[in-house]
C-alpha cells in the first residue's frame, strides 16, 4: 500500500485514504481469521494434525500447504472445488502483491539509474525469477525458511524502520506541506495532533513487542 500510495495524486486526501486502507486491510484479515480458525478445528475433528510440538496452532506455509489441503481432502468432491477456489484466490492475492513489490526495484532503476520502465522491469523481474527458481528447486529446504524470515521477522522489522523514517527522519514540515496540498487546514485537524506521537512512539513499541514475541 505504501508503494501504491506514492503514486496518489495531490488531489487525494492522504489521511482519509490511509484510514480506508487500514480499515479494509484489518477487516479482511479479521474475516480471514474467522474463516481459517474454525476450519482448522474442523480439520482437527477429522483427524488432521493442527498443532505443532509446542502445542501452538500450525501457521505460515504448513497451514497453507499441509493443513488446509488435508482438510479439503476429507470433503470428497466438494473439497476439490473448495481447494481450487482457495488456491486460485491465493494466487491472485500473491500476484497483486508481487506487482507492488516489483515496483520498488523498478522505480529505483528508473529514478536513480535512468533506465526505461521496460528494461527496469526485465532486470528486476529477472533477478527475482532467479531467486524464485532457486527456492522452487529447493522447495522443502528453502520455502518454509523464506516464509518464516519474511513474515515473522522482516515485516515487523520493516514496519519499525518505516515508523523511524516517517516519525524521526522525515521532517515534519515536509510532511505537513504534502498534506496541505489537499487540505490547507491540515495542521489544525485531529490527524495532525495524533499522528506524530502515534508514529514516533506507539507504533514502534507495539511492532517491537510483536517482533520480540516472534523471536522468543
């Protein structure tokens, strides 16, 4: 969303759009949890292992590629259709996410090295394809490790770094000027009163706690 947000026009209200994105993202995640957790216990009732050695629920790649397929397998012909729908939707989600992630190195090559978008896309996509091929060829060894490193450690760490940049490095005057492009009264709004403290202190602490819990 940060990548897509960087292409917003000056006519967009950034706080409003940000609130919509956050609410939709959290809402969809909560709905997914309401679907996945009951499904896991249904799988448990049908003899599928859903707990790890420590007694916690299986998650990440094990949940997607072991628990859910085993659950679908217990549903006979209905399970085949549900499995097809689930993995098609997951593939669409992965593809749309990949587009935004690919834009980061592409934009870097265009803006810093003067490459055309076509060349930048081919170069960035080619490098990513090499790494992806290595993971696919060593799926059992690398895939779970990559998922764990990216979701459990890299994402929270990246979130902290974004907060540090937005709250401590990026000058408040520059941020305020961006907001005033759409709202001349932005400095007097509730968002501007809450946001600096929220991003400087509250968000890093919360994300830090999550990261520590993941490591421990």
